[in-house]
C-alpha cells in the first residue's frame, strides 16, 4: 500500500538554541525584578526598618534595569514563538524574528550549503548557517538558531530532497562589475566543480551559481584600499562577464546610538586563483 505524504502537516523546528540563551538572561532578570519589587513594596508600606533608604534606591535601580532588559526579551520571545523552520514534502519555509518569511519548493532548489560546525563556532553562533540555493535566489535556514540535535535532523530531511554541499573554499567578499560598480557584499564559495557567489544582505540574490567550466580566466589584480586596510583581489571572466572580487567585507552593526561599520580583509587572492585556475579554459 502506498501512503500519500503530499498533504501531511509540515514539521516545525523552533529556534531552541536562541531561546535557551535568552532564558539564561531572562530568568535572572525576572528574579531580580521580583525581589526588587518586593523590597520596594515593603518600603512603600513602611514595613522595612529605618535607615534602609540606600538599599531601596539600589532596589529601584535594579528593578528599572531588569525591566529594560525584559521588555525586548519578551518581544523576542514572542517573535521566536511565532517563528521557526517548517519542512514537508513540498519544500521549506522559514520565519526568523524581525525578518520577512522565506520559502522555497524542492523543485526550485539546486542544492543546500552547509558551512559546518567550525564556522558556527568561529562566528560565535551569530552568522546565518545553512542555505538553500536556487538559480537566482536563496533562503537562509538560520540553523545557528537550532540545537545540534535539531540541525542533524533538519540536514537529514533536506538530504532526502537535495544534495548538501560543503565548500572547499569559503569567504566573504565584495563584488564589482567591469565598470567598477559595486554589485554586492556577499559570500563566495568554491565547490569541487561549481562556483557560487550570493548576496549576504538585502534581497538574497544569487549572482553566480553554475559549473566552473564557464570560467574562462582568472588573474590577480592590485589590492583595494579602505583607508590603510589593504584587501587583496582577483578578476575573473565568467559567463561572458568580467567581475572583480575584493577579498574584503564591510560589516554593519546596529546599536542604541545608530549603526557603525567595520571593514576587514577576508582572504588571500593567490589561494583562490590557485583553486580556480585549473578549471579555467
């Protein structure tokens, strides 16, 4: 007997790793708030002994700090409660807090990319881990928000539908066209027989996702300079288009006072040239 799985309910995976981290902050803050609140209440009804005004002031400050910490955490908890990753026989859907919903059918997906646990450790669990790639776009799976057990289960399910690839070279880069115009800040991957360059921010576009046989030539060029920071670079002719790949990347941080940015060098041009040249015609 054949069982039709087409209409089975999707399996939801919550971002348990992230919520566990938030609980480690939220629970102590809630305890401090309750204790401080009780202390302040006792002071208001004049139950406390005289001379404890300083302690009451400290309790008030701690209560305010706890509230300031708990309000955004409660908002995040609400977002995580509504979010998650859903898998079924049709495809994948991802809803990450403060981001637009993403989805992709298995019929559209070319393959999945897994940067690996080592990368997750290096990025301190903050970078997007795991992507599902289509011809001109991708979705971010946000496996960094999952526990190791969840990640293993999700990868097993994904592998039933598409190949999961591990890059032999991977870095962040800034991509320029032949006119010197910035095309994207993105991720650059080199697989055994395929090159992938995709936007790391914004619309999650894929710029290059094709066999490396389309790579005609590759050569080193002079570095790009951002102030005194030198970022190595190389030029490649790919599918009748010339691209300059700057091995430098600008990270943007959002904080209470606004945003700040920081440039960093992200690799060796010679390493990429040596990897790509054997494939060039």
